[in-house]
C-alpha cells in the first residue's frame, strides 16, 4: 500500500498508509488523544477527523482545549442540531443554510407559521435531547446528480439551489447527525454528545430574504450563541445585558436626545439636549484643529455628476449616492447632480484655486462636512448607521517626503482627542499593498515605511494587515475599545496619490516644475452621529460634566426655597454651567429619581437649612449619599469640572 509522510507540530515525521484518517492518526499517537480529538489542521486547513489524507502534509490534532477550532465546530454543529430539532418538531419546515457567526450561528428556515418565543424554548429542549442521545456524526461524498435527486425527493428546493451553486469539481459532502442529513462543507464533531449542552442559548427570530435578495422568499432566521462551557456563556449573556442597558437608542429616549421617524429614514431629528452634545463636541474639535494648524472650509451639498465622474465615484459608488435631477432653465435635458457622499473631491477643488507652491505644503484642510449615503433600510441602526451624517473630515495636501511627519503629527493629535473623550484603550491597524494595485514598488515601500515609522515615532505599536490597503495606497485605522470591551473602528488615515492626479491637482516644486501632491484623508471621530452613539454607550449615558447636555438641576425641597433655587441657578449659569430649576410641587425623592433617569450629572437640593446657611445638598449621578457644601465652593468646583479639557 502507498505511504504518505505526515509532519507534526514538533517537527517529527511519520509514515502512514495513503487514505488514513485524522482520527486514525490520533489513535496511533495515544488512546487519550483519540478520545479527546475533535478535528485536525492539515496544511493549515481545518480538517474533519473522518476525512482521508491522500498526500504528504503537515498535521495537528485539535481538542476542545484549542479555542478557535473548538468554537468553530461547536457553533457549526449547534446549527445542524438546531435545524434537526426544528424539523423533528415541525416536519414540514424547509431548511436552507446555517453558517457560523462571531459568537454563535444562525439558520434560515422556510415555514408558514412564524416562530414564537415559546417555540425557541421547545427547540432548545429538543436540541438537548439530541445532544444527550450522543448519536454519531458521519460524512460521505456523493456525486452531484445523486445528491440533487435526494433533495428533490425530500422536497428541499433550497438545498437543490445550494447544490447547484457548488463549483464543478468541488466535493459534495453529505453529513448525518444521527438520522438527520444536511449538505455541508464540514468539518464537524464526531458525535452530537461532544456538544456542551449547557453552553448555548437561542437568542431570537428575524426575517431574512433568501441570499439577501428582496425578490426572493422571506425566510425565518433563528440565531443562537454557543461557547465551550457554561461560564463563557454566562459571561456573554451578562455582557449582552450590560450592552442593552447602554443601548444609545434607549438612552437617547431617556435623556431626550433625538428621535427618528419613517418620513426621514436614516436621518436624525436632534432635540435640544442631543444638539447640545453635538455642538459641544464640534466646538471642541474645531478648537483642537485650529491649534493643530488646520484651515476650516465648507463645500456644497449638491454637486454635478461631472465632478463625481472625474473623481471615479460615479462609476464605483453610484449605488450609494442620492441623485438629484434638476430642470435648469433653457436646458434640453435634466441636469444630474448628487448629494455628496464624501468631501474629498470638493476639497481638491479648493486646493486647485490659485497656484500652489511647495512652500504652501503641507496644507491641512478641515470641514465638518454634511454627507448623504444610501444605506439599505435593513442596515440602518439608530444613529450608528444612518443616511445623513457629518464627518470630522480633513485632508492634508503634502509631498511624499512630508507623509511621515504629517502622519506622526496626526497620530499624536488623535491620541489627545481620544484621551479627552475618555478612551484610553485603542489600537492601530496598518493595511498594506494589495495584490492588484497601481504605483511602483518603490513608492509603496516609501508609503508603507512612512506610516509604520509614524506609529513608532508617536509611541504606538501597530497590527499589520497585509493586502488590506486600497489599490492606490496603504492606510491606518484606529480602533477604540469601550468600557465593556467592544471595538469601534473610528479614526482613519488613508494615503492617496490617486484622487489629486485624477482631479489635476498640482503644486510648483523647488525645481520649478509642476508636481502632484499626496492627499492624506484623515478623521478622528468618523462621523459625529456614530461617535456620539459610541460616547453614549461607552459612558452608559453618564457623560462627563463638560459634555453632558443638562449639567445641573437645582431642586427645591420646599416651596419656601424657590427664591434661593432661582438665585443658585443664576449663579451657576453666570459661571458658565448649563443649570435649570425644578420647583415643582413634588417630593424631592421623585425629582431625584426622574433626573437620575435623565442622566443629569449633578442634582443640588435646597430646603430651609440650605437657604439659611447658603449651602446646597449635592448629589452626584450614581451615588446614594449627599453632602452639604457651601454655595461658593460648589460654584468654583463645578465651573472647573465643566470646562472642556482643552481649555483647562
């Protein structure tokens, strides 16, 4: 029998008969490994223990101790077990696909009756029955026509379509979990009993079009989460509870910040409280940019398609643009414009006015640019994913030799912004040249080195993402980690020699000749709308005093204190604080509770004693205790605390 050579992680090699399975390899090493084995890696590919090995390869056997492969198998097998449970309870249900997700899986079903929350409990119970039965999982490779006829006979039209989508020559793998069968690329566990029955939970049901196509059938998507053990599941559910408490949509209602309605999908109606946060943040960014040498501009909202054609956006981005057709006087045809989805082509137009010299570079041009992009309705998410937004956008026009210094300067600028806004943890991703690109290797070497050196010079490490850059240049992405460990990609620094060239931007160099500048697209926040949502969730609505829309409420304990309440409010306002009075005929506990729900950072209560002593009872949001403080002390302390960090 022909032999193959397998290389193990420690570098050792052994000979095995051709066609040996990974399970047999594990058994040849030890009985305990064979018992613990769940899958293998073969030349880097995740490999089912039942699949034969036909040629020399490197191999590693995985157990449940190996996090990534274990979770992939657990979640994939749970998807199959859930689909089996659904069809055992409701045999007329048609199955489609059930891929693994970041924390679990989903499976889409075609069923006449909608699933209910009670149904999810029934499905979970049936899944545990299947797991406890410890039935074997087996796999076979079938020829295409046999598999096709199998699904036609079974009345599974979605599986027939999936089968037809498998490329010619690819194996048609059929998997059985007990007596239930599915079409799947694998790999899978060896038995249903290897699944941790106490480490999964079904999370909900939603609608999903078949292959995301609105012209295709609407299916029911059941989602679940799964982990290696009960403790990890519990930690995840606790995390979800905390995230739900911090949901910016919930807090937005409680704090009266904004609302959205169907007449303006994906656009925000900012209420006074929300707009206060918005303008306070914008004023802060404006001051910081001016200090860092930016000039601020403003460009049109509606721009003729000719500019978008010249920039390349019309060809590559048109489906995301809002088109505006206008009947111009005397024009034979309608003039076609678009709401700007980004600011960069317009900034090049400003750069192009007048002759520029190398002495004018670097030129840092900033705009709080209002943009509009078409996002599918299903992708919209509160103020985090919208159709109308404002970017803290800027473009730095510079020479190739200036890229490193400007990039270093920007990273230091961004670090200060994030620290002021309460984000101490963030990381940098460096995306380098893709396989398909323009420009010489020498230019790419210099651009990538400039960004890498800038990170080092600014004192930050970076993660390398090879091949993830744009076709014309590398980029940096800045990923924030919030208070509960979620990552948010916000800041960017994208090098761009392409757009200035397309739009005929140039400057006169020291040699007297014209040269094309480099353009550095940069943003710290990304969009104000999304970043405010992140801020709200990071702070759980308890914004720092300088950003809080309602900073202080002065509440009367008795009506005899109303005059003193007005005096205190006036003094606070004179000191620059956003203060308001609450002299309603309500008990003080009611007032405190109401303003606490509204996330007012400071509540000052005044009654007879406070009036006589010219003091206030100070209560901070989230604290149970109050303390009596002299009015002058409170005024000085709160005025200092409410000062934006860049003005202290």
